[in-house]
């Protein structure tokens, strides 16, 4: 008590932040709050989290619980001041704990090995005694070679009455593995804090042919300027067989700065576009809800001519290249199918699952060919008379691509921290600081050997390695394997 009272204020503060108890309390607080933050969907709409809370507290209490959690910042927990404060306190605690304990460990790592007295060797955790008929000088030389072959640095010393000692160590720096783990945690925290303060997560529904210089932050809906414009040139969905199960959806995006295109790329799920630290992920798609007239895109092929792309509007005739035939889109369905019982055609969804166009054809004002429907997913429906094929490729401008947009300037620090942690955890768990002392004593016509060894972890595994070294010493000293 007297010692505590005589401590200065800086010493008390240092001792408080160097406390393992404080570390346990902070880890528990971070874990408990993270559980709540996992259950409550971050930056989600009111309805989603009301539904989640209703399963825990009931529908009657869910609105009150929502207000409480919202007031406490749990709806955007990982950017809240109190969560960042907990992270900062834990980082400070981890730093001070490491600094407080590092000098003792550093001394163990850097201090050179010294020979040990016989009574000390006999009290080590791993001890072996044996004798060989070879001279002491030969045993000493063999021992040095065996230790070096197993990766130990080797040293020798002489004692009274002709006795000598060979000793070596390896893996001394493995004691620092836990401190590299601490450092990697701090690096990850710094990366997360930088990402939270200077990054953002947002979304953008971008119709074909349109561009935007802003995205909309999740949760708040606030506009976030990009500093450049992103444009959707094209959107495309592929389906499995004759089903409505999407196999692939992709968008062609362009980036513009000062009116000039600086980048163009097709993006897919898990293959985003990245520009100036902003990443655009393909996340969703859908039809544009507001009325908007798009372009029908066809590939026309005629006898003796390769396919040619044609863009057309509804009810506006266009000429099939290489012919004198006029074609007109008179009707369109985003998802056309046939009633199996009545045989009638009908539209079953507003999504662009099975788009089709109804065509009419004229020559000099007179009907020709055969009018009817052409399906995008069934190109054979576009094979017409007179060797003409009109393939319906796309209804451009009628869909939007849903983009998830993210900027995280601290992500490279997070990756660095994770890489360091993986290496450090391997070192901390699977490597150890190993020491070996071998006392060689000549005794008449034989040489007595006392081996002592220690390892600060994985002792059982090291003992097996020591047995192997002992076998090599005996074999090579007695003349084997030479």
C-alpha cells in the first residue's frame, strides 16, 4: 500500500494501461458490442431492423428498442465515437503492455549463451546422460557438428580437469512473435480507423446510357461526390437454360474526367472496377420503373452479307441492311411466355427475364415475310424468309445496373496487418527458443556426456529432436557414419 501511495501520477496511469485486467475488459466490451452490431444490420432501413428486433423483443417493444439502439449509435456502430474510442483504448493498452514487457523478452533474445554449471544442467527440464569410448576431443568436435547440422549456433568453453562444454541455441527471435501479433493488430486498427474516417460505402442505380458524379451513402442516403463521372454503357444478363435463374450479370462502365473517357471495363460479381481508390462492384440490376423509351438493338444478316447492327425505336420503321424491306417494332414484352393450356401469349413479370419484340415487315408499303414475335433468348425465332435473319440482341436503356461503391483508403494497412499476423501466429505457435548445453568429461578410457536442454514452448517435440541428436552424437563418436 505504501508503494502504491508513493507512485507518481504518470506511474499510476502507466500501470493502469499496462494492466492485463484492462485488456480483458476492453476485449469483452468490443466482443459484446460487435455481437449487437452483427445482429443489427448496419446502415439498413428502419423496416429491416424493426423486423430483426421484433424476433428478440416482440413487435410491441421493437420501435422503442430501435430508438434506444439508434440513440446509442448501434445502427452505424463501427463509425460511432464510442466504438472508435474502445478501439483506441485497446490499441493504447496493447501498446503499453508490449512496451512494458518487451525489455525482459528482448534481453532473453539478445543475450549470448553462457556455459552452465553441472548442478544447473541436472535441473533442466530435458536431461540426457551417456558415455562413449571415443576421446573427449573427438566427442567435442562431433557435438559441434551435430548442433550445427540441426541449426544451432555453436560455442565452446573449457572447464577444470579437462572437461569442456559445447552449447548452442536457435529460434531466439521466435519469442518476439507475440509482439509482431500485437503490432499487426494495431496496424489493422489503424487501417480500420482510416477507412472509417476517410472512406465510405454507398450505392448507385445507374441506367444504361446515364452517368453520375455522386453515389448515395448507405443508411443516410447522403450524396458523396466522386470527383469524376461514371457511366453505364451497357448492361447484360445471362440465364441458365430455359430458366429465369441468372447465370451472369455484367455491366460495361466508363470513367470520365473533364469530359474525357479515361477508363472502360466490363464488371461482374467479384470482378469490380477500381479507379482512384474507389471500387465499383456489380451487386444488382432491374428494370427502370419510370417510363423511358429505349432502343431495340438487332443484328441483321442477309444472303451474301455479314451481320450488321441496327438500332431502332418502337413504331419507327427501319430498313434491313442489304434489302428493300422495312421492319417495325410494334410491340414489346420484357418477359413473354405461352400459356400451356390456352396457347395465348402473356407477360409474366416486369423484369427483363425473357424479352421479345413483335415485328411487322413491308416492301413498298405492302406486307411481306411473316409478322410475329422474336425472342432475345431464342435466336431461331428471328430466322425469316428470303434467307434473312433478324436477331434481337437487347433493349438498351430500359434497365439499370445496381452498383455497390466503396472507398477504403486504409484497406492496404488491413491487408498488411493480416499478412503480418498470419506469419507471426505461425512463429508464435509453431516455433520456439531452443537451447542445448553438452558437458563433455574425459573419464579414463571413455568420455562421459551430460546434455541439458530447454525450450520455452513445444517441449515434447523438442525432446524428440534431442533424442535424435544424442543418437547422432553416439553414432558418429563411436565411428559410425564417418
